[in-house]
C-alpha cells in the first residue's frame, strides 16, 4: 500500500491497511480491533464507514496496531487531529505541523504547494503579472499591484511559483504559465487555504466598491427564493459560466490588467421549510 504521507484521510489509510492484510491472510475487523485494544470488534469498521471517529488515544492505539513508527506514527496522529479540528484555525495549525514534520524528514506533503498557493492573494496575482509584464523586475511587478506587496515578496513568490511548476521561465527570462487555469478539485486540505484567499478577495472587493469609479468595477446581485433543486441548478449554471469566462480570457496574450471575478451565493434567511418560493427579484 502507499506510504502514509500520500493520504489525507486517516480513514482511507486504515481501510487500505485492513484490505491489504485481508488480501494476504484471514484478517478480520474483530482481530484488528483486538490488536488495537478496542472492546468493540466492529469499532474500526465503524470508523472507516464514517459512523464514528478516532480520538487521540484511539489514534495512538490504531497507529501502533498498524505498526507505524517514528515519522509515520506522528503523521497519522496529525491526520486524525486535522480531521477532528473544530475550527479552520486549528485545521490550519495541524496542516502546518504536518508540513513541518515532513520537511524535517525530507518528505514532501501531497498538495502542500497548492495549499501555499491559495493561502494568500499574492501568488495568484504575481502568477498573472509575471506573464503579462514581460521582462519586468520584482519591484515593477510590486508597483503594478493596487494592494501592498514588496519587491521581496514578489521575488519570493516567483521562486515559489517556479519551484512548484506553476510558472516556467525561458532562456530570455520570460515567464510562462504551465497551466492557463487552476482548480482546487476535491482536495480537502487545499480548500482550507482557499477560504483564506476568498476572504482576502472579498475585502478587496469592498475596497474596490468604495474606491473605484463604476467604469472600472462591476457589482450586481439578485435576491431570490429557491428550493434545494433550483439552488443546485443555479450552482451548475454558475460553474458553466465560469468555464466560459475562462475560455474567453485564455485567448488573451497580453492583458491590460489583472482582474478578480467573485461568484457568491449565500442565504439571507434560515431554511423556511416550505414549498417552492417566489421567483427571484433583482436588487
């Protein structure tokens, strides 16, 4: 089976361990639970089914039962802590501990580059500006940003983007994007960093609303009543719209400026638990 470092969900790792043992022997959930010291023979199966969870002591016993030692043992415990963390701040702390542990053991954490990319607005903006401003120095890129960023920050971002293969550079020093658009896909850890990025971009949106003329920014909205079914259809429509916009801007070779497009849908009321609501009304 894969090394523990390649997993993000401790339940998936436990299940793969069980399946591997089962494949080569008459291993059972009851035997697994007994080795780990759990009274219930079905406890670990319930964990893997998502019907219960491991706590700290349970994680330690399970890791020991699977023969994990040293780095692997510590990493498994951190995966459990990450999953059990009740706030984004605690999840962020756990993931950073996973990164530190991995770096100390010269092991690369899966998704860690994308986590770093989405954690701040600077990387996504520098990634666009480096391509749009051919031959520009870090200080020039920094001055092109509407929000504070130093030349040192730009330089560090460029190095990160090259190292993580989100940018490449030719012999003349020009930057190119290895992929025109990026997506978080289903990476649970990266989603945590995306929350931070969305907050930053939301703050920038408020600033733009107050400080820029209408000719340079666009804001519109719709207050609407929805059912669960129509809500899903709205999300599908937004996803398709986003794809069309990506295809439009992908054809641009030399953009005039870097813009941010936010798409937001959020409730203004509690669930009314009634029949189909009235149709949307523009703001």
